[in-house]
C-alpha cells in the first residue's frame, strides 16, 4: 500500500513538524518548499496524498492544484492562512479534497489525511467514528441499531461521514456519487438526502446526523446533532 505523503510547505519548522507527526503514524514523507517542483515530483513519485500550501514561492497552490487535476486524481489537502470563504471554495472547485486553515494542530492534519485516504479508497468507516458503514450489506449502524440503505444513500453517507463538519455542495456530491457524469439534477440529491435522513432517524433516536447549510449543501455532524 502506498503510504507516501508529499508535504508542500515553505515554512521549514512547520514542514518538519508535519513530517514528524506523519512518520509517527506510519507514513513516508517527502517535503517540497518550491511550488515549481510539485508537478514534476508528482509525475515521478505518484504519492498517496499531497498536503499543499496555498502560498508558495515559484507557484501558488491554486495553480498547482489546477494542473495536477489535468492528469492525476491524487488526493489533495490544501493548507492556508487565508481564511476567506472564496479561497476555500475555489480550492475545492479546482479539485482539492479538503482544506485546513492555519494555525492547525498536527494531530488534526494526521486525522484529515487518514480520512481523505480512507474516502478515496472507498473503505467503510470503522466502528467508533459515529456511524458504522458495512459495505458488504449496504447497512448503516448506530449504537447497535442498523438500517438498510440503497447504493446511492450508502455512498452519500460514506462521503459525508468521512470528513465530519466538511460542507459538500450538491454538485460535489453529484460528481462523487455519479462518476460516469450522467445528467443528475441537484433536486435528485436533495431527494436522496431526505430519504437517507429518514432512515438514519430510525436508528439514532431522533438525532439528525446530516446538517443542511442554506444555499451551499450538506455536512455530516455527529458531534453536534440537531
């Protein structure tokens, strides 16, 4: 299994800190500080995941992400001290899988790396992380209770639950649930979410696990169910 993480960060202390924490978690780490070196490195090394800083010498993270997505599906987590919402959304629209705002905890970074790798591999979520998903039976479990889901409902829940708190737009969910690029309306996603919520309520005792974000989309929020 590929365990190499490419850390693209021009602050040496932060890059070394991330390397130490990732290595302690069993990952191999390569550090790059120059934006111009990223694309050639990805073509040569094929890392499992990239931690990509937004502000870099030589070339910025947005431009790098855009080019990477022309030839690679490698998971990308963008890191940035620029917290304006437009930057966050633009990064995700360019093909980033997640973003983390500085300052951040190295432990949070490791957790995000694991979550994105798990999601990109299509693996089910294990017990102890909120909802339990059984890919063999397409069932969701919650505190000993289970409910059967359709394939679309299962995949929706898997993607949402892999990164708790992250907001997915309807179009992002369409792109992940229907990789064959068939024509699907945003209302179709709303309908699936409505049915999925109803099923989850039957095992959570009334706790809502999926949060609606007006005008944006949906997020999984098991820590603060409404």
